[in-house]
C-alpha cells in the first residue's frame, strides 16, 4: 500500500469528521431516533390501510384489498426498521 500525502490525509480526516454524529445532547438524539421509528411504522401501515380501503371502494372487493395492503404496509414498516438500524 502506498502512503497518503498530507492533502489526502486531510481530506479523509475532514470526511470522517462529517460522518460522525454531532456532540449534542444524547437524550435529545435518542428521542429523535425513537420518534422517527414510531412515525415510520405508523406512516407505513396507515398508507397501506388507506390504499387498501380506496381500492376496495373503487373495485368493490371489500375486505381483500384492505387486508393485502395492510400486510404490505406492515412489511414496509419492518423493512424501514431494518434500514434505520443499518443507518444508525
């Protein structure tokens, strides 16, 4: 491996500093992470339910579209949780 020159090392150091979490209040950071999880779950499931109800009303297939899209909403919520856990 080759050695980094001062300019390259400086760029990598600055990039690493940007990627680190800010040194703020840890309680506030934890609260925002938890609220993001809650809103993500609620929004995913609610979106699935609303789309399902709309399609049931439109197609007259009550309750099948509601059930299918509710399950898809729960699946999307679980996938979002995994994505959030990888991110943090």
